[in-house]
C-alpha cells in the first residue's frame, strides 16, 4: 500500500478526471480535505503538491487551489487521433469528406512527404464534428503509397487512423506539429459556420510510421471557441494538450 498522501492524490486525480471538480473549479481547502480524509494538513499539502507538480492544479499564495486541466486532455506526445481524443473525453466525434482528389505533388508536398515533385498525392478536405457541432477542418495530403487505401474508406468514417490500423496494420508513430492562428476565409467560414475573419487555431502536422516514412501532412483548422490547447509544465515534462472549449455543449 502506498503512502497516505499518494492515496489522497489518486482520489483527487480521479475526482478531477470524472469532473467532480471541473476545469476552473476550486478544490476544498486544506482543512476541509484534512477532515474529509482524516489526516493532518501536512499530509494534504503533500498530496496537493503532487498534483501541482503534474500541472493538474495551481494557486496563488494564500488562495485555494484551482483545477487547471484533467488527464483526459490529449497530449500531442501521445499522438492520438481527433476521434480517439474525443472518445477519451466522453465526446462524440464524426467526420465527413468534402472533397478528395489526386494531384501532382507540389514542392511543399514533396518536401514534407519525402517524394519527388509531381509524384501523385491525394488531397482530402474533411470536416470534423464534436457532439454534432463542426469544429475542425482537415486539409490532408496523403503520400502516393497510402492513397489507394484512403480512397477505399467511406466518406463519413469516424477515424481514418483507426481504420488504417485495422486494414493495413499501420501505426502512426511519430508526429511533428506547428501551431499558429489564422483568420477564417470564405470557405473556412462556410464549412465551420463562423463569420469570415474569425480566428481559427491552425495545426500543421506531419505524421510518419515507426520507420519514419511519412504517411500524411495536414493543415488542420479548429474553431477557437470550441477547441483549445494548453501547456502543462512540470519539472519532468511539458506536454501540450488539446481540450474542448466553451463553445462545445457538454464540453469540460
């Protein structure tokens, strides 16, 4: 059996994950927690210090601790797909292909996918939904060797990543992400049902196999009111996490 402060930390983690304490909520005071668990305030401080070091909670001096995030947020270091992340958060994900077309690789496509210029690649525009609301546009370019498999997948497939694993045994093992902000153009605004010029969070990513062979590169654009990213800092790790924002009904 672990030390008492470790057990208390585990119980508080579970409470946060189960949204007994939602993001932004205050934890009970140290004296309240000490009474609840039948321990000294010093033991409570040890448990709280553990959660603080993990980036789950924070506080200003003399103030009660506030929940910053939960472990159910997706860390890019875990390389989970949008659908996998949504399911882990208790949300329902959906997807729909708007267009799919083969084209000769442009210089950027060739550089990112390690192909020769003019090699045939597959361009796919897909809109993704969370709990029935459109939140994400994926403009994905697939390498020539995987394009036929992508074309065989139904347009409303929930998770292309999972389907490729099931049919090809393909595992997306490495990813590189570049995050910035862009204004919604006419097409983006129409597909995401936002005003033209609205801020969108853009994630440009390249995903490869275990051997480093590029599978895809994508320009993903999220509605900024529906999905956000947070950085949890600690001595041992600095994972960047994706979270549902206030624009999603039932979001955390």
